[in-house]
């Protein structure tokens, strides 16, 4: 049940056609594991918490640095040197006291993955390196936990839906089998600040939609910041890499679903 205060807080969502109390209760009952409290995680977590998510676990072993403040908008100058997950949790609790928020001052790894994933209905990958993305992808696929992954660099963003809980979906390693951390990231190639807000907010939007009405089709979207253009694709349903041996081959991107 929603409390009277929750009805008031979420009133602008509750009045939407097809949303209502039933959808809000689904959000309230959902547990999300968000890995990476950088620019993407800052944006996605704020909208999930403000929208009325039930439980959010934030995982990040990094500390706030001066160069983060250009795009990681939960943090302040006074937070430098403090753990990102703990600072983010503190800020988010002030945003919405109805959400249960836990901070984990660790990097996601094979050592803590089982314990963290056991408490999650969904995973949001907000990390900034290919090693972490592929590890998260592999473990979510093995444990059949649906995953929303995102990336942002320079003026280009990517958003990916992997519905592992619902079918044998293709995965991140199918789409990007050759990418490594030598390919570059925002530390080496730069990134424009609002891009993280755009892609992180879209992660939150996609997750809310999927909680309310899950999709069994894997999808990939790319945002070109310079042209302000979105392109989306449905991905083939067949599995194209082996989750056990982690060997992969290229797949053909399927039907374009939207170009804006």
C-alpha cells in the first residue's frame, strides 16, 4: 500500500494513463543494484529515487575527485576524497526518505558479486570501463538477472537492454566482442557534461518502463550528441556467444526501431 504522503509525492505519476497505483507499487517493490556512481550513476539514481523505487544498492569503490565535479552532479567540492557510493547515498536519502538506500564502498568483482546480485531484481551498469561491463554482463547472464547497461564518451552515448530474466538474450559481449579498456574512456578521450545526464536519465526511464511492463526483446540505442539524434535497434534473439567460455563473435544488428 502507498501512504498518504507517497500519494502526494508521486501524484504526477499516478495520474498518468496506464500508470496508477499498481505501477507505483511495482516500483516500490523493486530492488535495483546500481554499479558505478560516476556521471551515469549520479543521474540515473536521482530519477529512480525521486520516482519511488523500493530499494537501491549503490556500488563504487572510488573516491570523489576534483575532475569528477564537471559531470557527477550529486557531489560537491567538500566531498573530495570521500567514497562516491557513500556520498551519493547520503544525498539521495535527502531526496526521498521512502527509498531504502545502501552504499557499498567496494568495486564490483567476482568476490562480492554473488552477495550483491542475490538482492537484486534488476542491475544498472553505470561503469566506465569495458572490463567491468563485460564482467557485469557475464554474471547477470549466468544468474538470469536483467541488465540495463550504458556508456558515454565525447559526445556519443549508448543504452542497452539485456532481458536475461525473460529469455536467452544476446549480450554485451555479443555486440562488442573486441572492445577493451585500451579503446579509451572519458579519462583519455573526454566527455561533455550534459551527455551523462541525458544517458543516465534514459537508463532510469527505461528501467521504470521495464519494471512496469517487461520487454523480452534485447535493444540497443545510440545517441549522437552533435546531431542530437537517437538511433535504436532490436537485436537478434539468438545467443551468439558462449557465457561459460566467454568466447564471442560479431552479430548483425537487427531492425531499426527508431531514428530521431
